């Protein structure tokens, strides 16, 4: 069990911002390292959208995202992890080292928390397609966001990919070369200026490209229907992959001056430390593959590095 909870005037060894797969893995590690830490979570994990994941090892029959989160939280709490609801609204450097986080704990309760280290595990949010009742379509597997995650479950189906530019084409090529020879790329009215090499990829995989705007996108029974302008062609698909992109929740890191790449993800070193000393990052906010096992790996690396570098004593060493 947790030896004691840090008060607002007492610096934590680490404040973990975000309680998705990354933040909850860090919680387990910190609890087992007997560190003084807290997880603040706003409760909007991308993992909560997962109907069933089949690529998280150990779950041969698959496991839902909410169940992953529930089990992770329960496991960390078994070791006394302190996981609370709230939103970190600001992060400042503290005189003498470390950070002060401003926290909105809901119902008008605000507090400041001091921490020697901060682990940012705030994740990302999908840019959703313009479709009625997206959550229902995601739960039914009609709309998907990640062919690396669940392309296998879409194999040999009639697939639409919506997206712009090379990101849209890249996802269409990934699906076509791996899972289906019936792939259509819908660019939603934006023209696709392809290099000869990209055009070659698209042709080799027989990807149909429709650049006409889509006037209506809706679920029709167990299929997705898309209506184009011009000829007004009605298209039907089994699955629609959205490659419209993600909004990375990196504001807190960027405000502190952490370096990030053009996509908005933060750049970290081999220990998952950002370019701001003491500020670590894990999961989707970090440049690279956005997968649960990767998020967990980042968090394990970051938590271990923080524990090893932590100047403060562990709870028992006080
Ligand atoms: C439909 C769908 C299916 C997917 N399927 C798979 C799959 O099969 N396999 C796989 O590996 N991956 C899958 N993914 C991707 C997976 O969900 C992500 O890789 C994973 O959730 C990333 O974990 P994370 O902890 O970095 O971020 P998240 O899970 O997004 O968690 C971030 C948490 O931080 C909180 N937060 C954000 N800002 C603040 C703040 N300022 N203060 C406090 N808390 C904050 C958020 O509310 C959230 O709870 C899927 C994603 C989707 C949408």
C-alpha cells in the first residue's frame, strides 16, 4: 500500500499526467519502486474507444480498451498507486528545481502540486470523420482508426480510407499491400499531388483514388455509404479507415519549451526525457508508433529512469 500521500506543499518524486495505458503503466512501476507519486487523469483515454484489441499480447481472445484500463488501474492500485481524476491545466518550473502543476480537480476545486519530475502521458485525440454517431460506428467496427491495430480483422473486405496528402495515401497503401485488394482512397475534395513514385505505389496496389468531395457519409446497415458530388456516385464499403490524423496533447510540454517535431509529438532521449530536464514523456505524445505496447514500454523506461535519477529518498528512506 502507499506509505502516504503527498500534500500540496510537499514535492512528489513524480507527477504523472494522464491515466491511459502509458500513465497507468508508470503508476505500477512507481508504486513498486515505492516512490511518492500521483497520477492525475482527465479520463479521455484513446484506448477507451477500442471495441476489442487483438494485438495486445496475453489476450488470445482479444480484450476491450475499457477492460485494459480497468485492469491496469486495479493492478497499480493493488500496490497503493494514487490515481485521481482531474486536469493539469498548467505546468511551471519551480524555484529550486522541479515543477509546479496547476490542477483542476472538478467542482471548482483547484490545487497546485509540486513534483521533482513530471511524466507527460496525455495521449492524443482522433480527428473524427464527419459521420453521424461516430462512437456507434467505431463500436461496430465500421469506422476504424488504426490498420496496424485491427487491419487483420478487416482482411479481404471492401475498404475506404479517408485522408489527405501522403498520410492518406500511405495508409491506403499499407492496407492494400497487407490486407485487401479492394481499397479506395477518398481525399474528400482535396487534390492529391502524387510524385511518380507514389503514383506507382497506388497503381501497383490497384488503389482507386476519388478526389471528388463527399457530400454524405453515413452508416447503412452493416456498411458505410459515401455519396460523391459530380456524378453523385453512391459508394458502399465494409469498413472505413480514417487517416485524418491526431491532435497530440502536448500543450503542457510545448509551453515549457520542449522540442517537438512537425507532427506535434515531443522528442525524447533514450530514457524518455524530453529536452526539458526533469520532464519525461510516454505513449502517444512521443514521436513514433502509437500502440499500447509501445506506450507501456515508454512508461517503463521513463519510470525506471526517474527512479534511478531521483535525488529524493524513496518513501521508506525518509
Ligand atoms: C478505435 C481505436 C482502436 C485502437 N486499437 C488499438 C489496438 O488494438 N492496439 C493498440 O496497441 N492500440 C490501439 N489503439 C491506440 C491506443 O488507444 C493508443 O496507442 C493508446 O491509448 C495510447 O496510450 P496513452 O496512454 O499514450 O494515451 P491515452 O490512452 O490517450 O491516455 C491519455 C490520458 O491522459 C489524459 N489527459 C490528457 N491531458 C490531460 C491533462 N492535461 N491532465 C490530466 N489528464 C490528461 C486523457 O484524458 C487520457 O485519459 C486504438 C485506438 C483507437 C482510437
